[in-house]
C-alpha cells in the first residue's frame, strides 16, 4: 500500500526539509509522517496529500492489522534503501513515470 504513495512520501520529506520547523524530513521517517498525515494528525498536514484520495488511503491503512502495517513500513523502507539514488534522481527530475518504474521493478 505505501509503495503506491512513495512519490507523495518523497514530497512529504521535501516539505519537512523546507517548512522552517525543526523537524528534518529524512526518508527514514517520511513514511511515518505520511501515515500521520493521512490519519489526520493536525501537525502533519502536507500539500502532497492534496494529490491523493486521503480518505481512501486512510481506509486502506486502517484495514491493515499491526503486522500488516509493520510489513508495509518494512517493504517501503527496503525499496527506498535499495534504490535511493535512482529514486532521488527521478524525483529531482520530476519524472513520475521513471520513479514509478523503479518502484514497480523493485517491489
């Protein structure tokens, strides 16, 4: 589920790095920040969330049990770790197709 929102997770990290508060949005915590955003945490409202169906994403997340949620975090973390440079390059280029292809190929 989270891998389908990896572009938005990268956007959340970018927002956190540039919003002027003291929280650094590195990719280690970005998936958690994204989840807090879709859950409606008022401290984690991001522009990137405007691009997705937040109620649907929240429903998908909440349908998972704790083990399923942990598996999602693990899976997306592995995708990021294995492909960080390529994902960053595609993201910096604004190339969603290339980014998505990297995610799909490595899922």
